[in-house]
C-alpha cells in the first residue's frame, strides 16, 4: 500500500537529515555552535532553536490544533536563548521527539486529513512535505556553517570529495538491495 510506503519513507528521510545534522554538530567545539560572522547571520544554535520551535509548534496536537501555536515566539528563536551545548541538544532532541511521536502515530487513513498552519488548510501529506522541505533547508545551513567553522579536517557526511568513483565501484560490486532501517535507527524513532 502506497500510504504505508510513504509513512516509512518520510520516517527514514527525516531520520537521515537529523543524523546528518548531528554528525556535523559533533565535529565542532561547543563554543562554535554559538558563533556568528555578522549581525545578520544566525548561529547554529539559533538554527537549532528555530527548528525545535517549529517542530514543537507544528507537531504538538498535530491533527487537532493549528500548527502555529499561540505560545510560540518565532522571533525569539533567532536570539541567543541558550548558551551551552547540553541544553541546546536537549532542546534539539525535544523537538525531534515531538515530531517523531506525531509522525509515528499517523495511520494511512489520516494522510488526507486536513490540518491547519496559520489558519491555512493542508492535507497531512502536504503539511509533512512542507517540513520535509523546511528542515533539510536548515540542516544544510548547519552542515555548511559547521564545515566553515571546523578548524581541523572535516569528516565527510556523505561521499568524500574526490571519492565518487571508489564509492560507486563499491556500491555496484554489491547485489541490488533495498535500504532498511537498522535496529539503532528504529530505536531512535521510538
């Protein structure tokens, strides 16, 4: 059933992007998470605050209340609210937990339901796809910024530079397969 495939696919995609961001963050010194290059630049910490704020707002009572909660203060997400990595990563995890709890609870029958974001109706699929464009956009910012801030060798998060031929040769030497969740990935979704 295509609806089940969709639900499994979005879980996998969002987990992938969450993991990519965390691998980039893990390569930085804690103070680098709060660095900005000018007044118009958001630090990685501010991007994390924004993503968590968005997730908490959109996915708290996802099917029954507007995704832009009255208690959310989006503008404050772009201020220095947190000053240490431990608190920052706890907020990051809180946002993702809220998101995955809502996504994991979805049933195929709910995908055509209408949910509201700022009083504008979206099907559940549209609302989720909206976030599938939004979150990777900001995660790309995190990765790019982390690479710029890293003062020592960068550990590639995908195919390393100038290694595409070797990577492809390895992949094509294997039997065709469908990528499934590892036990660790499944546990992270719970």
